[in-house]
């Protein structure tokens, strides 16, 4: 049953019971989140309702958001939060729906601390925080998610897909998490881009993203090993951040030492001081260490090399437990040979957890599973415009142009 039909039936029967009430409709709140000092947009800020923290969304890379509010929640409050900034509350009134809002967040002061305050090395401290995050993560769990991805080849976008996806995730000792995928609704667009070479004719290397990839970030302990493999390779800075209501965080930044000639990352961890749980992580491949990216051999004399990588992760506290909330991953891979083949693939995918299940849950039945890794093979298979509902994630202007461009090139897929 579609969201629109469900809403209509609810309103219809509601008016039968209480005929004196006016027919209210679900509405959207739209706006942009900005830094109060620099006026710069803030991506990945959390926008949610006071009555239900999971009835929310995150701002896109342009800082913009679109949040569906049920008619019954029109007198709720809107909360906007981002680690390192003061949380802002806005009471939902009629005027809240009438125009796009500009919301300015105030950055909290940070205090540089002596690294010795940790009582251990920064790398060991991060490992302990990652271990604590994994231990406090809800497992097993079913994550109800909105998922989206884009792929381009030599600057030309060739694939887009998004979906409502359920993930069964169970953290296992000494192994990667066990993940099952159940795709509820999806849409997909594909326009082939063939690369012509003098030596080998037409080559179209398959491009796909494994839809199982992002839930693995639930295991923070294993993901840390992929981010900071050896603490001796990095310089660390430690800061303390405190807000007006008593929340305190450690902000740990890390950057590769210039003399270490390896493929290394740089980034920032925000760690909740009271629980020692990681609240957010962001990292990227810095320009200084791109030349040291590993070159991998492929069949037919081909090679590939990572040329860019950006990752952002959020974890939320649920009582004494924590849960994955949002992951955004973007990587660029250069594929080449010694002659004239030269292609750069850019992969971008993200996952927003809208809700979760725990307790007496079971693995998905065999006939429910999506086993094909790539979501493109499912194509357009949906009953509602799920990307516009409360479980969606607002596309940027550039992303929307990509979606429309691919749709006009391949309306039948």
C-alpha cells in the first residue's frame, strides 16, 4: 500500500470517528543548515523530531534537508544537532511549513589538551573507543534503511540507484559481521559508457557497488583497523568539546607523518567522553599521500589504483547502547594499462538508518534475500515514491540533475 493511499485511509476513517476535526495532511519541512560564523553549509547534520529521534533525516552535502512530518505531529519540536555544535530546537508552527528555513548552528569551543590526559597513546585510545563502540552496538539487529549510490566513468555518470533496504546484521568475534540484505523497493538507471582504445577495441569494465558494504561499519573495531593501521605512522591532536547541557566529547584528529611513504589517511574522531563510544568519524586520502597508493594487478595487463577516498560515519546512542545511523562513502579508482587504456571510476554510496529492530529477531528467509550484490539488476521495482517520503534523503541539485539525465537516457530500465 502506498504512503499516499495509507495517509488517505487514515484521514478518511479518522474523520468518521471525529467529524468535527478538519482534514489534515502530512507536510514537509525544508531548509538548509549553516555554520553560524562562516555561513558555510553543514553536511550530515541530524534533523529529527523531539518525539521520535529516528523520525528524522540528515542534511545532504549542500547542507539542505527535507523532512516529512505527519499531521499528528504538527505540534512537535524540530531538533537539529551535529557533533561539535550546539543543538538547536525549533517549535513546529504553521509558519514552519510555509517557506524554506535557514538554520544556523553555533560551533562549540574546543580546548587543545595534552595528549597525556588520555593516560595512554592516542592510537591505543582509539582502539579502546572502537572496541567499546562495537561492544555497545545492538547485535543482532535489523536496520531499516534508505540506500543510494552513483557511479561515473571518466566524468560521465553511468549508473544511479536507490532503495529501501532492510539489513540483518550480527557482529561476530574474530570475523566480519554477518550481513543479509532484503530489498523492499528500488529504482535504478543505467546508461552504458564504452571506452574505446586503439589496442584493445571497445572495453566496458563492469561497474558495481556491493550493497552489503555499508552495514559492516557497525563493527567499529574492525573498521578502525582499515583506517589507522599503525599509530606510529601518524601525528595526533586531542581536543575537548563541551556543550551547554553537560555533554563532553574528545575530538581526536590524525594526519600521516610526512616522512612515512605509505597509503595513509587523515581524519577526525568524535568520542563521547562519558561512554567512550565513537559518535562520528570522517576521513579521507590526503593529497600528500596519494602518490603512495598501492597499484593492484588485474587480468589482461590492467592495473588499478585508489586516487581519492572520503568517508563519513555517524553512531547514535540508544539508551546505554549505540547504533549505526548514517554512512557516506565515496572513492575514485584509476584503471589503466601500459598502452592507452585510462579510465577513472568514481563510486559514491550512502545509507541512512531510519529505524531498527532488536530483541527477538530472526534472520531473513531464503526467499527474501537479495543475493546479486549489485542493486542495478533489480531495476525499477517500487509501489510508492519512497525517495520522497519520511525514509528518503534529499538529493543535491547536482545529484538530481544526474538522476534526471540518466532517466531521460533510459526511461525503460
